C-alpha cells in the first residue's frame, strides 16, 4: 500500500507512520519543517532496514495554500495513493484559549476549516480508484464539556464532516475512518495530568491501522472510550452543568 | 507544578518538558531525564531550577551501518525498541542493564553494566560518539578521539556534564535471537565466589541471585545464572515470543514486602532451581530482564518506597570483605527480596564509571525509619574496604562517604566546570553528593 501521513514527524502521526512502514507500506510524509521530515524519513528507513519513505513535502495545517502542492508531490513520488492519514492538529487548554482569542481563532481554523479543506483536496486523489482517508478527531467532540469547549467544538464539526463524507462516498470506494482518541500522552498534552484510560501514541496507532485495514468508519482509541462517551452523552444537561469533566 | 519520582519513590517538584525536539527543550533545563529508572534522586531536578527535559519522545534512529554495527539514535531511544528491532536482524546491544525500559542517553549517563561486565565492560566501551548540549548552551560532538575529556566525563557522569542529545553505539552481531543458559543452586557465599569466577571463564553472561535473608551456614546461598547467545544450530526456528506481562495496579501496603513474605519468596526461588546445571534454550527477554515481566513492580514497596544499595568491593579487599558485608546485611534484616551478586571486570574509562574489578552486591531495601542508619553503616564498611556505591541507585549516601569513595571526583569536577562554568546543569543528587549549590 502507498500511504501519505500528514503530521508524520510527531506524536500519533509518528507512531502511525512507523506502524504502516513496519507492515511494508511505502510512505510519503507531510509536516511543517523540511529538516524534521528528513529526520523522520531516515528514522523509518533505518527502522525497517529498507527504503520505506518515497519522499516528503512541507505542509502546514495553518496554511491551506500548501495542501495542493504537497499532495501533488506525494502523488508524483508514490505513483498511486491508497491511504491518506491526517493526524496534524493543534491543542490548547480551555483556559489558555479563553485568554487568547487570536490563538483560539487559529486553533478553530486549523482543526476544523483547514482540516476539512485538506480532506476535500485529499479525497480527489483517493476517489478515482478507491482508498482510505483516516482522520483523527477526538472524544472531546462528543459532548460540550467545560474543559474542552473550543477544542471540542472544532472536533465535533470535524466528526460530522467525516460522517457525511462516509455517507456520500462509501459506495464510490472512498473509505472514511474517523479515529477518536481519548487522552494520549504526547508533547501536545505535556504538562496535563493524565486522566484514567490515558494511552500512548503507539497504542492509538495500532488501533488506527487496524481500523484502516477494516475500513471501520468510527473507532475509539482505546475502545473503552466508546463506553465512557456513551454514558457522557446520556447525562442530562443539569448534570453536565455541575460536573467539571 | 507536578512531582517527578525516582524508581524507588523519592520525589521532587518538577516542571517536565516533554517534546520530540530534545535539542529545543534542553535549552535552560537543569537536567535531562529518560525513562526514570534510576532508583534515587539522579533524575530529579534542583529546587531552584525545577525544569527537566524529558527525552523519551526523542526516539528517532538516525543511521545504521550494517558493516560496523554502528547505530546512531536520538538519546530517548529505548533499549526495549532496540532489542525488538535489531535482534531479528542479527544484532544486539553490546551491554544491557537489568531493565529494557532505559534510554540510550540514560545508559550512557549511568555507564550501565550488565551480566557480561567481566568480559565486555560497561556501555561506555561501545559508545562511538555523543552529541551533548553543554552547560554554556553550545552543542558539542565528542568521542574517544574528539574532545575526549568531555566524552569520558559524560560516560558515567550522571547527565551532569551536559544534556545527551544523540548517541552512537556499536551493536554486536549475534548468531541467533535465543539465549542458551543454565541456573543452579549455590549453598553459601564462599561457594558463590568460586562458582562466579569459574562461570566467568566459560560464559559471557553471569550473575547470581542471593537469598539475603538466610543466615548461619546458609548465609549467601542462592542461584547462579549464566548464559550465552545460542548458535544457529542450537536455536529453535522462529523468533522468541514476547513473554506474558503482569502489572501491579496500585501502590501496595508495606507489609507486602515485609520480612515474612520475603522469607517465603526467597525460599521458593531457591527451591525451584536445580541442584545441578542443565542447559536450556531461553527467550532473551526473561533472561536479561526478569523484573520487566511485572510492570510497576516498584509499587509493591508501598507508599514509602524502597532504595537499592549497590556497592562494588575491589578484589584487593579480599574474599572476607564480601562475607563480612553479607553478614552485616543479613544481621540488619533490612534487606528484602532482591539481592544480586556479580563479579566485575576492569574499570571503564569514564571518569566516574562505577564498576571496578571486584564483586558487586545489590539489594533492594524497603524504606523504613532506620534506612539512613543502615546505608551509613554499609557505607562505612565500603569506604574502609576501598569500594564505592552506584549513583544510579543511590538516594541515601552522605557526601563525606561519597568523597571518601571517589578520589576521581576532583578530576571529574574540573572537566565539568570547564564546560559549565556557571553550574547550570545539576540534579538533586549532585546537590546532595557533589556539593553543588542548592
């Protein structure tokens, strides 16, 4: 399989790229910085003992003008694209975002508008011959919750977009996989106290790759979050107003 | 501010910087910390600058030379990943400590040794190159031939000469991914010394487990374990399966590691081993890392935690010294389950490299009211016999004892000051033992 990973140099994206490379896929890496991408490409090649990475291109979630050239470079390097994974995203605590409106604006734009624009571009490469678009949303989008109002709102929008994409294009051969991780211990969440069921990028990557194989439209990572979020969704508004979760 | 803990449970307030970009997060940090397996306060920051750069996300491989075995990686790369990735390709680490949950950077900082110390020395002997952010903020590449002073101060320097960013280690070719080895009972400490010496001449990997709760004629009884990599003909087809992992889900009450349970466990371990050696094929994981089978085993020791006392007694101290140390240990009753004996080979080139030719004894002790007194007594003995304690394990040694054990300290400090004139890189341990400003 030929796979493009957007956000491949860090966190969950790094773990997904490693998982895909180890099972034999050829990769094209997208990320913000050229040097960092080179370093990650070398890492994947050395790990697998073969040339696993076909190339890389700079692509910045905050700058939609970079999307089309990056995907075009991926197509040129790989020939055909079977899988596109999007792990890129921003994070900020509710307190930090409330205190800094420009930052909140940038996060909302990156995690919703620009991610959707990237997916719109990406599906053009996958639709003609069928393929998988795997995008990382979050359990934060399941319910309006006090600690993640802004981040969660962007992820809720993204989840709905991916749902609609799946409904419309599944029969045409585009498999959309929406991954909803809970708290993952990465540099993005550094400094925050890990809640129960916190997981590692490696655990989440394994679940995501399994979902890509099966074409599962929605997957929670780890699976326990499906149950937790079921309960959270059922809680009455009066309770949600009282609890801090 | 959160708290960071050593493996034994000692903790300090800390601001942990966690990022893939180790080069960035080490700027202005007091210390770099890997997977937090040092037992005492080596990876805890000083109170006035609690910033700790956490290296585990900096885990990329940068180059591998199939001819020489030279592997260059970011300092947060773990031994666990190294063994999983390279054993199937016919390569292994030249030296490994007793846990695979260590980073390359941490291994260099502690200049770790393993079951093959008598033959292959510490990890420092196999390090080709280091990239270090020194105290002035500059990033320096050093090796045995380039900036050798900085290199040999960093090997075993407990991270105090600078933040280790990248490591080049020379892997060794192994004939198969399996171990062939044996274990057999040993009756007492005298027999142990002889058996270890004899096994060392025949086997690359040797170690002894001691029942340090048995007294009298059985004092120092235990189990001798030895092994080597299996040849292709001996090895079974296929790759060893990962062993079953257990976990300690919560911090246990302190009686769990009390004397009574300790006696039972020690007796059982002793009895399940054969009197005579029988060779068997083994998975390298339980052979090298028996304790890794139980995640968070440190929680067994309860809220107060535990400490490990590990010292080396030089050959010049004579065999009586080991026997007398054992007598003190068993009499004190402070010891518990794990007591390990190992004959060490020649001293490494690292300015503070711990092992030296002689006998190493390591034992876990639950923290009690008398722990400080116990460590003081043992240290008095070790100082009198020309031995020294292992900093990666230590939490209780007093500075006067440490200075008496380390005539090499002045040379180390001179190099350290040259690269860090303002003394920016420090740890809770360096304040306790090296006389750094608090």
